[in-house]
């Protein structure tokens, strides 16, 4: 159902508020440069620091700005099943095409708890779900067997896999590849994930280099592996730079240096340290993103 380069879009702030004008302009930048779908309110969108009202509004803006030109996969997950259902129902009413549902974080559910969490959302707020496994942030890993079990639900259509474990991702494809789409959750693994049967990436780097990220996946899917490999290795230093500090600090700093947003974060996210910022500037200059 979903493939290509899908952007986990940042949430721009200005004077402590969501910068709606800048957000709309970022969405246009993405669509003009070949991005396949927009994911508002993911990790990169600082969803954890948005109020419920802001969260809902960011999703509404994305849907309004996109105007059905590409799918909107609304980030509506949470570590409270009831809250995730509430956010998902709002996204459905607003017109989202699907939702991104993160594995519940901090409370460390069992595999059965994960299954019941996602299946409850599917039942109470039916909308296509992209599961999101990111154990480095959630503290728990969703097993391939649980993914395969969830793939039996018609609402569960894809998984953003950010475990970094290619063997585990291959197991997902082996167990349920005919029922669920594998998407890379790490830009520095996009090509390997495509090689084992993935269909795309939910990308951080696409915020700044959407055309290049889209071209990478397109080249692979169109049977041009050498070109895909060339683009991948050209982008790899940029992928690493986006994680000099915790995401989304480097990518928001990059967009600010590109003149697309105000350089503003919401605590506990904060500005980059000088040494890392100087390193980042050195990298993005090589890509022609800043003078």
C-alpha cells in the first residue's frame, strides 16, 4: 500500500507555537520533489512534546496542505492505548489515509500486550496502520512473530522497522511479506532493506534532500541497482550527520540553515552543541544545502 521515500516530517516552531505557514511550505517542498507520502507527528515531528490540541492541528494542516496529492500517514501512536485510539479517531475524521502506530514506550508491554494494543486500535479506530518498531526509543522490541500475527488484521498494512536488525527484518518478510509491507526506519539502511524485500523508507534525510531520497528508492524499484547503490553511498555521510545528536535536532538545524524554518526546538530538545554544529555545517555544505 505504501512505498517509495516517505518523509517523517519535522514540526516547525516559531515563538513557541507551531509555525503553520512554514509547515505548509515544507509540505509543498516535499511533494514538488517526489516524496511518496507525508508522516506528520512522528518521532521526527517531536510528537512527544505536542499537546493533544497541537497534535491534532498538525495532522489537520498536513491533510489540508496535501490535498490528496500523496497519502498522509498520521502519527497517532502512544503508550496509552486509549489515547492512541482517540488520536486515531481524530485523524480518521480529518481525512488521514493511514496512521503510524509506535510500539508503546516506557511501560514495556509484552508481545501479547503489543498485539492487544494494536488490535484494539484496529477495532476501535479502523484505519490502515503502519506499525513502528523502534526499540532504541521504546525499550522493547516487537518480534517478527508478533508482526506476522498482526499482519492477519486487514488494518495492518506496513511496518516501519527501526530496530537496525536486518536479520529480524528478513524474518518479517519471510513470515508475512505477502501481507505486510516492510519500510526502512533508518536512512543508513534503506538500500539493504530494499535488497531483502522492503518497499521504501520513512525518512529523516528526506526533510532536507527529498529528491535524492526519492531517486534512491525509485532507482532500485525500477531495476537500476547500480544507480541506487551510487545514490545510497553519496547520501551516507549525510545520513550519519543527521544523527550527530538526537533526532530531530540535526535535521531541524539543517532546515534552519537552508532558510526553511526558524531554528527552534521544544524542550527537552535543544540547540546543537557548537562542535557538532560545526561538523554538521561542514557536511551540508558539501551537499550544497548552505553557503
